[in-house]
C-alpha cells in the first residue's frame, strides 16, 4: 500500500494546496490530500500562479473539508498553519505520524500584485524546502 499524507490548514486555498502539489511532484505514487477546517471557495489564484512558475499545476484543485477524510487512516498528517495567527485543525482519525510545519498565510499579504507575489513565492519556496526534507528524510523511508 502506498504511503498516505494529509496536509491540513484552515482554508485549504494556499499552503496546504502548495504542499500537496510538491508532494505529488516528489513522488507520484504517494497518496496525497489536502483539506481545511473552513475551506474557502477556490484555490487562491496567486498560489496557482507561483506553483506554475515551478512547473506544478494545481489549477484543477479545489478546497476540501477535513470532514471528508475523518474515516480514513493516514500515515502522515501535517498541519501548516502559522500557530501565532491561527489555530491548526486537529485530525481525529487514525494517524501514523503527526507533524506541524507552520507557514505564514500568503493570502493575508497586502500591497501591489508584485508585493503579494513576493510573499507567495517566499512561502512556496519554504514549503518546497521543508516538505522536500520531510519526504527525503521521513516519508520516503517509511
């Protein structure tokens, strides 16, 4: 059976979607899902744009409620909320490993489009680095 990963945040419109995209890119055999406690209506357009810059298409993704996954066991559940500003969801299903890797919410970025893109790129690059480390050091071997 393939390793399963659930990435959680509040809106499931930016950070968790980017993490899901990167994990799929690292290993297409992984079963990767993302969800939120209060899913927004759409994946943030700037998240789609900055992921496309890295060759990863998340444009067909849609925010999902964590409730859809409660009956399912996961090898890994990773929360990505910035603890200082938000409370991360707690997943109550059967979980092999729980981990928190917090990132600021790029959807809260203010300023011009270019200033917002800088924030989205910084968060994207952090997600790529931290989830790459997680994949190489923990998930791939497990």
